[in-house]
């Protein structure tokens, strides 16, 4: 059905009293936005894996908007350490505010990268936006 035909049908339904003005407005707005491309939700990803392994140790992807919202509730000075690679890596050393700002400014790509060695195995930590 052509857009003009759909508009005519909405007007006919309104005139016949089968829908009210508010419903007609919602239908018209739906028609107006029908041809607009759907915006894909951007995601923040955290990946931890052995370089030689195909299976990640950790692979998280969350909507960027949720990450921004949730970052407000991360307590300062929380004990968030990992023994990855025997480095006792402190996740507090990551400036999450800066990471989220970079994620907001670029469409996609890597935001943070770190390698650590653990018993001769190379461990990779990546934070990225997609």
C-alpha cells in the first residue's frame, strides 16, 4: 500500500469515528517514521582472553547507554583487582569516565588495550565500542 493510500485510510477511519484524533496522530507519526532507518544500539564490550585461545575468558557487551547510566553507581575505591597474568591488575586504574567519553565520541573501535603474561601465556584485555 502506498503512503498516500495509508494516510487516506487513517483519515477515513477518523471520519468514521473508528479511531480518535490521538490514535490518528500516532498512526501518522508511525507512517512518517516508517522509512527512517532504525538506529543500531551501540555497545560497550569488555574482552579478556588468552592470545592463543579462540574462546574468551570473559566477553561482555552491554548497551552504551546502560554503561553510562551504571557508571554513576560504581563506588570509588572499590576493591576490584584481578590476578590476571600475576599482575594484580587493579580495575580502578581504568578511568571509566574517560572510557565512556571516548566511547561517546567515536562510532566504534578499541578504547583500552592491555597485555599481561601469565605462566608464559599472553592475556589480552580489551575495552571497545561497537
